[in-house]
């Protein structure tokens, strides 16, 4: 799975309602991939139900694994987050080790990519769950990203502001420090302008919430990145 070529991704939440009409619009939007994932109320059942609606559309479908019980076969790709600024080692490596205890025998490295998350919106559910240290200075944020890329050699980094538009300077400085890293950006992308601003520094822009709030705005983000 060549996620390196993705410029635009729609992140679909198994716990949110999406009409068939809206889904069709997303399928025909020109997006590069669907990423299925969420923090709240996500289980194998709703993950599979959503997957079943988007497979076989010709668009790659990836699963962002937030809990092992959600692991379902058939996805084109799997992303496993490790939260670099988590307040507890559980979210850096603990849950992962437990997942390997159970699922290590089916692990296929060709299908799995680790994502080094930097969670920077303290109000986001993911920040609370992972007790992330979000009050990083710009220099600290860059350092965390550098550790993820240079020391841990993670194949991708995810600058996560889930729920609000982030600090463009943070993304810009990380880009400048790590020209070779694959950077995902997500958070508050709601139309052309925000997509362009972050798209100037991110390799892949992830669009989530706005799908459920303003479909027209969500669709506009695709064209903005072409
Ligand atoms: C969430 O980064 C994604 O994990 C997208 O964020 O929902 O704010 O678009 P939004």
C-alpha cells in the first residue's frame, strides 16, 4: 500500500451516521483513501459495518487500530498509532505489546504501518485518553517529531489536532526539520483554505469531523489539494 502518495484522506468514524448519499459523494470526490478510525464507541461490529460499505469502491481502505478487539481482516492497510507525547507508556508501547501477545502470529509487516502521533489539542478525546502532554513549545514539538523520525525511525508521523485547526507554524517547523518524513496532518480541516494551509507542509491531509457537519466543505478539501 503506497500511502506515501496519498495527498488527501477522509477519516470515517464507525460510531457516526453517514447516509448512503453522503458516502457516494465521498466515494466520487477524488480522495486518495478512506481511513476508518475513531476514539469513542468503536467496536468490531460498527467498524465492519462501515468497512463493508466502502470496500470494493476502488479506493484504498485503511484501518486505524485503536484497540485490538477492532482488528478485522480484509483492509488494504492498517495503521498503528504510537503516541509520542502520551502521558503514560501504555499508549506509546503498552497496548501494542499486549496486542502482539494475542495477534503477533498474524502480524504482516507489509500491511502495517506505525504512525508516530503528536497529539496537540488538549480538548480532543484522544488527548484525554492518552493523557498527552499538549502544552509543548514549538521547539519541543519539533524535538518529539525528530525522535519519532530519527531515533525510532517511524515510517510516518501524524500531527493530530483532532477537533480544531492547529498551529501552522508547528507543522511548518516540523516539515523544515524533517524534510524526508511522511507527515500526516489532521484537525479542523473544514474547506479549501484550511486544507491548503496545512497541505503546504503535510504530505497527507486527513479530513474527519467536517464530513458529518458540512459535506460541501468536506468535498471542497479534496480539490484544494490537487
Ligand atoms: C482525527 O485528525 C483527524 O483523528 C481529523 O480531525 O475530525 O478535526 O477533521 P478532524
